[in-house]
């Protein structure tokens, strides 16, 4: 009985050791040296702590491997002897195979493959004891492996393997790597392969000015609408670039002077930087840093029979082009028109707003009795920018705002009519007096042209306001209509303004809420 009890206890201990050796062989050997270094320097605090404990044991991979395998073989051999004492023949063989396979291999390896760091850290002290105990055999074997196979250096990934690793990691559940971060990583890995010709803008698509172009209002508006901060100047042919000006150079230029571009170029011209189409973007960005430039002209050699080689300009490349390739996505600046894919409304970028305003100012309209497209864009821009609490896109989408403006009253009063009203010859004060103190604020007014006389406050403060002034803003408040505490009336000039009724405004906001609610319901489906 005593012998049987001892054999059972010894068998249980040996099965546990067999599982430990088997599990640690898989768990510790699967912890790559490079991977451990990564976890130590960049992993979570707990994982980094585990990795620091394991690293000294894992540092000599061949010695660790020989130790664990020797221990595993030795334990399994002794286990078979003890099981033979307990069971005879076929039963002993089957039971031995079952116990070693289930409890000595499958279960411990399954656990260690998932929790290798934790198990390895908690058993590192035991592994060190096993190394000492088996050192006489494991050390010579490990040296032979070092000579034959070489010392373990860890896993090193190629560029394509790293790209695939990033892709796979991003798609895994629980990954904290976002799609835009993935784009940056993939762009950086491919960046050294990209060349200038892959991202350059062809010359026929570059906004340029001839040296003899007059800097009048039309030209200045065209420069503004281009959205570019640097304008190349050419002579005769676009390939004959002679200089570069910055839009900030135009600040002190009076469009009425009609000075030629070449005159400005003599004082404000910038040095031209060039690059070749086969230069890498990495080389180009290095040149940008050294030369403190943002734009370079792409030139190439032209070989013609019987003539000396010459250079021709193919296009331009900017620092923004290179950065877009590096981060793997477009940079949307204030002059880019874009749409929010998640929402059907088109948003008005800052560049679109400014272009609309330029087009409106350039239109030279003589107070038309309707609102044109450019003016509508400018009005929407003004309201959403200056009164966001009432007109920003999440409260009132752009299409709803345009409908509201289109149905609002547009008042146009010519200068002669104003003079008649001042002389008492007008039939009524309607439209000439926009607001009267003591009355109800039933509408909001946006002054588009002309000037309006304002008298406000208990002391009767008097002033005049000009175009793009907001009047009666409190009428748009959700509170009950308040009393007007100022007077507003026409002066000597012609005036033009729109009146948005309080009732129409709240109807428009209610419509916007219904549209949002319907879209939210569709999204939930």
C-alpha cells in the first residue's frame, strides 16, 4: 500500500512537472528576444514588468531550450516507470499516454500560449533552478547549437512583412491602432520608394502668371480664388519660369494701379528651387528642410538629335504633396471643398466662403431685386460664421438655410427714394424705418448694402452701421419676442437688406430636426 501511495504521489508530481516543462518550452521559446525588448520599452506596465523578469532567462535561448527539453524527457521517462508500477500491460501504456498528452502537453501548452508572459515571470525562479540542475548536460548541447545554428538574434521583419503586420494588427479585435494611424505607418514604410514624379502637379495644371500680367482686380481675385500661397511667374512659355511671388507680397498692391507682375517680381521675387522627377520624396523633403522651401520645380533633361541636352520644367512639387504621401491621406485645407460622407449636407469650407465673397464683391451688381448664387453663398457663410448659435450646420444644414434665405423678404431702396422719404415725400415709413424703439422684435435683419442710422440706449447713442451688420439678433432667441430698444432707419444712401421672420426661422429649425431624426432612424436600421 505504501509503495502504491508513493507511486501515485510521485506520478502526480511528475505529471505537473511534465506539464510545466512542456508549457514553458512553448511559452518561453515563443517569446522572441526582440518582442521582449519591445514589451519592456513600449508595452503596458504590467507586461513590461513580466518581460523584465523573463529577459535574463530567455537571453540564452539555446541553453533554455536544452534545459526544458532535457527536463521534459527525463520527467516523462520517470513517469512511465511509476505508472508501470501502478498499471500493467496495455492499460498502463494507454493511461500513461492519456495523462501525458492531456495534462502534460495540451492543457499546459494551451495556457502558456495565451499567458506566456505571466506564467514565465512567475516561474522564472524555478527555471533558473532547472538550468543549474541540468547545466552539466544542457550547457555543452547549447554550445553545439550555437556553433552549428548560430546564436539567436530574434525576429527581424522585412518592409513588406511590417506592412502586413500593421494591416493584420489593425483588424484584430481590441487593437488600439486606428485607421488613420495605420495609414501613417503604411505611408512611412512606403515613403522611401516614392519619387517626385508620383506626386508632382503637371505644369498645365499649375496656376501661373505671365510676367506682363497686370495686377488689377481681376488678377488679384484670380490669385485669391486659386487658394495658393506661391505663384510662379513665366515669360512667354510656361516652361520658362523666371520667378516666384508670394500672395502676401500683394498686400500693399493697389489693384487700381495696374502694375505688371514683373515690377513686383523685381522687388519680391524668390529663389527658384528645382528637383528631378526620379528624386525620392525623402531626398526632396531633406532639401526642403535645408533650403527652407515649400515648393520646387520639377525639371528633366531633354535630349534632341544633334543638339546639346537642355532642361525643361515638367511641373511642381510641394512639401504638402510629400507630407500627404507620408501620412497616407489628403490634407484638406481651407481652400478645399469637401463633403461629410456620414451626412448628406455639403459643408462650406473657409476657401469656398472667401471665394463666394470675392465673387459677390466682384459682381458689381446695382442692387438687384433677387439674391444670386454667389451672394447666397456669402450670406450663408456670414451667418454660420458670425451667428453660430443660430445658424451653424448642426442647427441648420446649409440647404435649409438657403431655403430660409430664399423665402425671406429682400428689401431694396434706391438713393432717390431715400431722399424723397427724408423730404417727407414718401407714401409711408415702411422699409425706411427698419426698427422702432418699443416695438416687438419680430424679425432679424442682415444689411447687405448701404448704411443704416442707429439710435440706441437710454442716452440715445447715435451711430451708423454698414454692410454685413446684423440687427435684431434677439428675435431669433427661443424666448418670447422682446421689445426693441433701439431705432434703425435709412440714411442718405441706398440700402439693401434681408428680413428673416422669427416664425420662419423656428419653422426652419424644426424642419432641420425632423430631417436629422429621420436620418438617425435610417442609420439605426
